[in-house]
C-alpha cells in the first residue's frame, strides 16, 4: 500500500493520528460528563413546589356577658311547718310549735345586755311536764351608731358569754347568729341562748330562744326553723 497517498490533502498516517485524537477527545468528554452527573447531579433535580394551604376563615363570636341570677325567693308559706302556731304583733309575725303561751321573759340575755322594747315573749317546754322552761322572745331597739360598731361593743361588754357568731339569712333579711352560754337560777342550771340580730333600717331586732343546755341542743333545729318564719309587718 502506498503510505504517501493523500486523501483530502492528508496522508493515511495523518488521518489515523487525527482520528485517534478525535476518539481520545470524545472519551475525555464522556468521562467529564459522567463525573459531573455523578457528583453534582443532585443539584439539578427538580424540587416539587411546596403545597400552600389556603387559610380557612373562622367566624369568631364574641362572648355575651352574663350575670348570675339572684336566688328565687322562697314562698313564705313553705317555711311554716305543718301544725305550727302563728304569733303576731302589729310589728312582726313568727311561728312556733303549738303549746307556747305568752309569759314574762326569763332569758339569759334580753337584747344584747341592754333593755330593748319587748314585742313578744313566749314560754313552753321541750317535753310535757318538764321542769325546764323554753323561752322565745322578740325585742327591738333603735340604732344610734354604726351597726358593726354597735354589735362589737355590745358583744365585747358581754365577754365570754358569746360562744358562736356567724352571718345568716332569715327569710331575705341579713342577720347575725349568736349563741350565748351561761347559768341561770339558784341551782346554777346551764343554759344556752340562740340569738338572731336583724337590722331593719335604723332598728335592731332580736329573735331569741333560751333553754336548758340539753333541751337547747335537742331543740336547736326547731329554733332555727322558727327563726326563718320571722318577718316584719310592713
């Protein structure tokens, strides 16, 4: 074969060298492309768009202010136990077990150590033919001072006689509940007295129950029920 024969102005040897260079260039291009794809191809991945949640419109209703309703008044008639007797004056009424009659008061404390105007005085017994008497009195006096000061001054003067003190409600009337302890009579009988102090305008009312100490606790629920029936005549 004639090695010096030319094609397109080049010898066969020159054409072979040129083909070898072209093949080498193609191989180099493939290697570089593979390296790029294997190392950095992750950066060319298509990242799906983040889902965007449209906010939902929520209706907000403002709270309506409410107030606690006042307790429904209890009908007066429902406070009176069956069979009880009414005791009424031009100023007030109160109910008690049957058998209690008008009598002179003989109580531990009439009012709070003062001499109020007596409006009612009853006497009875816990049991038939009992030697110990039970007294119910209702009295009043004008208020000439601040009520709390008045009450504190009177109780301070009575000293250790006062064994209990609390705030209560009597048929819609605000009252102070007091228990007095002491002795009465020549035989030094231990007695207790339950007193409700009620303020009505400028008048202080006393609703009181006095009994020998054993009878007192036996009748305490009765006294409290009776006191709830106390109401002023308007």
